[in-house]
C-alpha cells in the first residue's frame, strides 16, 4: 500500500513547477454537507471536504520518499489491490504575480509534454475560492501514466495560486474504479479552497 501512495505522490511531484513562476470563472462547487457523509480538513492555508471515514495523511506522517511539495493525502478507506483512489495536495513556491488560471495553464503544459499516454478528457473553467474571492481556474480530467510499466490512471485536478503559493489538487483512481468512488474523488477535489 505504501508503494501505491508513493507512486501517486511521485507522479504528482513530476507535475510540479516549484519556483518557475512569477506570483475569475464559473462552475459548480459542492454544497456543504449537512448529512454527516463528509468531513472537513482545515489548515491555516486551505480547506477541503472529503468522504467521512477516508484516511487523512498529513505531511508530518510522510516518509522521506514523499516529495516535500506534497502537503496532504486523503485516501479511500477501502483499499484496492491495484490502486487505491486518493486526493493529494501539492504546494509549490511561486514568484509573485501568477494568477490561478495562468498557473493551471503552466501545469497543464508540463503534464502534456511530461507524461506518457496523456489524454485530456475534460477541461472547464471554474471559480476557485481564494481568500474569500472567486478566482478563475481550470478543472481538468485526464488519463496518463508515470512510466511505461505503470498502469494508466485517471485524474481530476484543480489549480489555485495565492501570493507566493501555487496549489495542485489532484484526485486519482484506477480505470476500473466504481462510479460512486469517482464521484467522491471529484467532489473532494472541487471542494478545495484557499483560506
């Protein structure tokens, strides 16, 4: 199980753009849950809603092989032999002046050229809450693999930039994952907001 999480985190690390940037939109964001089916993770930097019972792994609990840019992993509590659905958050240091949409475009350009069998299946403009204000960005879905021996995985991502920080919120699942888990991953990704 440790290697499956490490693989997706290392995958996420290949998508980061640490230190290579200078510092509006619409789309549905999940409504707050009043049924008790979700939990909320809140730090001083960001807030995220996720399915109740899923595992939360914070950076203080990461082993040394996890990239330092990864700040949080939320993983399905029902483990899978091939790949366990999860959401992770990568935080990159940026130079000032980058907005969320430009950051999203930079990350997507890097993914398109750096990943094997990359195939974008969805891209839509959304509004990501950053400091209480909506900021235009992308929500994307794509398929890819890190290297030739890895299976093709499916991903959902949003991107946010705030001051000197850029966030990639990445959900991942196997090609065989059931639709209810996929919906939970997508809703978790879309719930992200920068405080």
